[in-house]
């Protein structure tokens, strides 16, 4: 049996004051979300849940938000 895997990705350009980013795919636990910040020089940093960001999960089929 073949098990397929899908990786969903949302990309945002931040302006220093935006604090909520809505993404259009469903996750089932806040730990399912990986947040990566990219600096102007291209350096990427993986952010830590509850330290650098929080995730709001909704019980409906709507997409969720990252803060």
C-alpha cells in the first residue's frame, strides 16, 4: 500500500507590525505547524511554538491562524 504525503506551505511578507497570519490549510494540532523566518540575507531560522509564535486552532473546517 502506498501512503502519500502532502506538505502544505504558506508564505508571508511581514512589515514588522503584522501579528496575525491566516493560512488556508487545516492542521489538527498546533505542533503540526512549523514556522520559519527568513532574514533579508536569506538566513532561515526555525521558530519555537509558545516562545516565538502561538497557533489558534478552530473546531470548524475553516483554516487556522498563526500569531
